[in-house]
């Protein structure tokens, strides 16, 4: 008889039926409520109306994709698992280091622990950049829809995914990339019924379209059909998000950007301080590498606190924290963040230098994330949960706790 599994200080009960945890990238809560109100998402509507249990949870800071996906699958904040963005700056080597590689991960995942204990596990991501991190030390199926036509049994634990799903491999900038994840999840649950599945989509639509727009509602209708099918197949379903999403532009449609590197160059001299944007990754077309979170590395001579106060006084800045403050308040690994951590307000993003951002790919007014203004995310489960302490601060990384420990039906 399989036993409980303890990972990173939390114990998870063995699933009484398959658990599917879905991370909907960029799912500001309003996307769901607007789609439900428009009649586009009847299944989610039933969950919100009491067929399931819904909470508003906080994601981890920075409200970016990788730190949050890793928090969800490890059950702990970045201070423990170590992934706090797509990049960190290594001051000793003087270079920016990409954190897509599992060697930067400092904690094991719930997925790997269950696979080691004998559970069958499947992970499907939209973009391939997350696959190796999510699949770290995990036995089972792990692939991205981006490279669905390149899967091999040896590397991904599965073959012929395109045939299984019955859809062509979608463009990396498309809603279909996420649809592929859902359809593959449904097919896998029908065919192999894994004990544990983790499905992670991409926020292409959320970057483009506000809650309640036709484009957004169509996307949530697609999700809703697939979620309903997973429910019909008797899975426990937990839905959460890596972060929310907000408009970051003025009434004229132009993005509200603080080019912080340019500002600091003006104050301190060119290149004296270094601004790192951990949102930067190989896929920047839909957000121009602009988000509401930045790290600043300053020379030892610059007085951090005074500089921090000066940055905090810039219009559009919400908070500036020192390294120690940010590590404590945002649960971040102190060795992988800047001397200063800068968060902009809800409608504003932070850039480096104006000439380093190519905004030509922004065909609609900028929507993005990264700040505390994108921290509120849904945490829904399709089962009833006993009374919980009203004081509990729900986190998106409570998803497995909710699905395995809190939401069982009395037998
Ligand atoms: Zn994301």
C-alpha cells in the first residue's frame, strides 16, 4: 500500500484518485469570473458556485512564470528552491546566468518524490523552457507542446504525442500551444490514467487580451471544455496560476516604462549600476522584456539606502527594498537577487536602457506582470474542502496540499 510522501517539510497523502494540477499562466482571477459571467465557462462557473472550493491565493514574488511554477511543484517559496527568475547576475563572474537549468534548483519536487514512491506521473508544459526544471529527477512522462514532434521515449517517457493529441504542433506564440497541453492531458488521462499530472500553459492570450474580451473568453471556453472532461474522468482537479496580468500602458496605448538603467547611468555615471530584469527570456515578443520587477546591482561605494530612496521617489515605482529586506519579505534567495529590488506600480513596467528593448513586436498595448499587483491568483479545486482557518494566507504553492491533503471525499 503506497504511503504518504514528505517533500520539503510537508507531507502529502497518497492520491485516492488521479490528481491533476493545472497552472494557467497569467490567470488574473477576473479572466475566470468574466468568462463565467459571459456564459463561456459553465464548468468553472459550477466550481465557483459551490460544486468545488475556491480561494484567492498569493503567488510568489517576482510574479514571473518560472519562480512560480517551481514553487507550485516544490510546495515552497524561491528562498528554498532557488529559482527566482529567468536570470540572475553572478557578481563574481560578472555575468548574467540563465536559471533554466536544473542545476540551479535547490529543492526536490513533489512530482519527483511521488514518482520515486511508485506513482505514475506526467508533466506537460507549453514552452520547452520549463520542461527540464519541472521534470528534474522525475521518472515518467514529461514534454512540452512546443517540441511535441520531437519527443522520444528515452528523453520524454512517451512517443507519438502528435498522433495522440491529433493537433499539429502549434506556434510558440499562439493560444493553441496551451490548448495542446489541455488536450494532451485529457488524452493521457483517458489512455494511461497517471496518478499525478501537472499541466502548465502559456500566457500568450493574457498578454494580448484583457479579461472579458472575446479573445480571452474564447480561450477560457477552450479551457473549460477540457477541465470539464478531466472532471468527468474522475480526477481531482486543482487550478491555480503562476501570476496575474495587468495593463501597463497609458490612455494613448503607449507602455508606461521607467528605463531604470538610463536613469541610474545619469545619476551615477554610465554602467556604474547594473539593472537586471529577470523576466528576460528567449521569448520576449509579446512583452518586450518589460515587467514590474527589477534587480539593481550597485557598486559598494554607492549608498544603497539613499539610492533606494531616490529610486523609490520616481513616479510609477511602488517599492524599493534592500537585498535583506527583499529576501525576508518576498522569500527570495539572498544570493541571487540584487543589492536593491525594485517593484513598479500596477500600470508601470521597468526597463533597462531604452535602446535595449525592441517594442516592435507589441502589436497591442502592453499587458505584463512581475509586481505585487499581479500577486493575486485563483486557487480552485473541484472537491469540497472542510472549514479552513480564515486567517490562512493561501499561496499558489498550496496546490498539492489542497489536492492531496484537504480535499478528500469521505468514503
Ligand atoms: Zn507566466
